């Protein structure tokens, strides 16, 4: 009965936390049940097997990092720069325990290196993200090459900043990222 009181989304979110911490190998039903404080039998009330959970995890991640965030950014309207500022803020404020966290994104990217189905999904997600960025940058950048460069720099900054350990002459990483975002909005 505990599984019926533990909604499927809780299992999925806990699975994404495990993925972010240790990759797909860390997504184990018994470990998730322990983290949720329920029996692992409750899992089977929602999912037929671990593979189904992994698929649901990727489905939720994909929705949250594409459609949901685009809807949230666009919901208040405004010009392209305003929408990009909202996007940059949402991404910067995503906690490490969030579906939107860079840690989760990086874990999916690592997983995609070893799994063709995940790689295809990641490509679809990245293409959707880039298409959205193109549409927003194009609203104030008339040059298609400038749009493409800004999109690539934006995306690279989002992904790559988590791998860079360089110091910034007395500035914090967040301060430098803010300078980058403002530069991109010129």
C-alpha cells in the first residue's frame, strides 16, 4: 500500500536525483525505495520494471527542460531580451536537486555517450533548445550568423561552465556568467 501513497512522480524525481549523483547504474529500485522511505514493492504499483522508470525519467527531464521551461519563459511575454533574461535566471537559479539542474543535464549527456536511444533523445532536446534560442535571438539580431554564434555561445556556456575550474581575477563564477549573459543580450 505504501507505493499507492507514493506517487509515480516521486519515484521519477528520486530516480533523476540518483542519475545525477551516480549515472544510470545508480538508479536501483531498492535504493530509491529506501530514499523515499517506502518498500520497493510499491514501485511495481506504478512501473512494470526499471526500464519503464528510466523511460519515465527521461520523459520528465525532456518535458521540464524544453516545453515547461519555454512555456515559463514565454508566459510573461516581452521582447526577446526580456525572455532571454528570464531564461538565464531560471537556469542560473535551478537548484542542484532539480530536474533542471546542470548536474542532471550532465548526467543525461554522460549516459547518452553509452546509450544510442538516450543519445537520440538528447539530440532532439538539444535541437529543440537551439531552435528556441534561435527564435528568440532572431527577434533582435538581424544577422543569421550572429544568431547562430549567440546560440552556440549560450548553449556552450550553460554546459561548459560546469567543467571549467579557472579563476576569474577576483570575480565569482556567477559574476562572470552574469557578464556573459549581458554581453549576449547586446
